[in-house]
């Protein structure tokens, strides 16, 4: 499911969603419906797998990208009611404000707090969260904040760029960034993720650079209005050097094998860097979808 989201969004970014080799709407619709669990109301990674909030968000993003959401009748893929999906994600909220990824077992992670509010936002149902539930979400995210300004997977876990994106994105959707985040402290931590030798960004101190953080770090800096704190030219060079000149995709770093995940987030990073706007569409830093798609559906952040 997420692979389809990565590939579709990457194609959309380069204005190639209708490429002859790209999956057709009906094919995507059929696959997504086959991944829907009537019992839980969520989507799974593939047919026969357990439903999970990560893949539920990917399914909603796919549906929006391919214009397969009917807001008037509140249907996804023409036959799945919003309410079933909304019931699924609400059922994952824990008493302490944490969110589980699955209804089958408890798996708490701040990624899932983001998925919860992003699903509701994209379904235009964020107002279903009560004020107490919103406060609980914010308080739980706050409990995952560290002394360096960053956020971890759970309270006490180390700061990580991916988790920071999820927490800042959730707070952005809930309109609570200014109430909670020390923008300069967190912006400094994120800017420190750029490595002088390669120009690439890493997820945490002492780690190798990875193209995917071109989105996770940059999107957070964009939401904090601190993108200017990194060397954009060096990062562009790192992303471009991670391409495969023959096959066309992007790898995690130069010389490694290409894949759809890093191709999307490399392109998304280039979009945030305003690289060749004649080729790349504008990416939304909160949900990693093309702004044109969100505007077409009347979704604003």
C-alpha cells in the first residue's frame, strides 16, 4: 500500500501520473479495496495482512491523488464509508493520548499520532476530535519532547528526525506548534543533521546521510520556517548524486540500489528546495502530497 503511495506521489511530482506504464485508477481502486478490513475499518499493507493506521493513511493519500474520494457522499474508492475508517482510527487512541498502530495489539509510536490527525484532516473530519481529545494528543506529544527540542517514538526515547517530522506535522495540523515547540532550539538540532563532507542529512547524530531525510528534516524546517539554516546547494548535490543515471531512480546514498521510497523523498526534498520548478510540482511539507492535489480537493494547511 505504501509502495503505491510512494510511486504515485513521485509520478505526480514529475507530472507523470498518467504515464502509460503507471497503474490505472481502476487497478489502484481494486487493490485498495482488497486491502480493506470490514471488521476493523482499516487498510492493510497487502491483501490478507492486518489493518494498520500507517497503511490506512497511505490508502487515503492514494485515493486523493487519484481522485477516488467522494466527499459529498463520504465514500473512499466509491464504496468504503468514511465512518468505518474514522471509527478505526478513533479506536486506536489510548487513555494517555498515545495512538496504537493496530487494533490487534498495542504498538505505541508518535508516528501514529501523526497518522491519526492526518487521516482525519484529509477526510475533512478533524472537527470530530473533541477539545479534550485534541488536548490529550498535544499533551502526549509534549511528553515525548526531549531537552534538545526534538521528539522520540515514546516518552524517554531519543530524538529522531522522522519522529520530529511526525510530531511537528501533528502539531501543525492541530495548530499548536507555537504553543509547544522551541523553534530555534529544534531548528538548530535539525540543521545539525547536515554533514559537511557529503551535504546530505542524517536522522540523528553520528549516522550516515540518507536521501529520505531530505524530506523528513526539510519538511520540519519548512514548518518551523527555518529552511534557510541549511546549505541548499550541498543538499541538492547529494540528492542528485544518489540517482541512477541509467534506471532513473534515487537511492539512499550514492552508489546504493534505487527504490521507490527514496525516489519519492528525494524528489520531495528537491521540491522543498525549489529545484527546477518547471519539472517538479510543489510538495506539501505536512502530508507529502502535491499541493495541486490538495487544492483540487479543497484541503488547506
